[in-house]
């Protein structure tokens, strides 16, 4: 028994077959913090109006600013499309 040594894995081996544990077994990774140092809030929603057939008509409630044409009612005007 005096010729046997306990291996790091827990079993007994002779001096000829004994080996120390590899140093790479003790390496520990550096703790990472993946969060950025600062963040900004997401931008507010941007609503863009665009000209439509009903928007070009000079009818109150249907006209869109910078799209409406004075005294114009489109032949394809549909009052059911107004919001």
C-alpha cells in the first residue's frame, strides 16, 4: 500500500501511473457583464400622414393638411373611408 498513491479522480494507482491534475482544470473564466454601461429609451412613435384621394378633397373632416386642394372634390370621393 505504501507504493500506491491516491489519484485526483479518487482511485489508487502505482507511482509509475500517477499523474498530477492538469493546471487547465483549475482555470476559471472571467465573469462577463454583457450589459452596456448606458442605454437610451427607444424613440417615440413617429406618425407620418400621406395624401389619399379623400385627403385631397376640400371637405371638412376629410382634408389632410398640405394635401387638400381648395374647392376640389374628387370624383372618386368615398365618405365611408373617412376616419
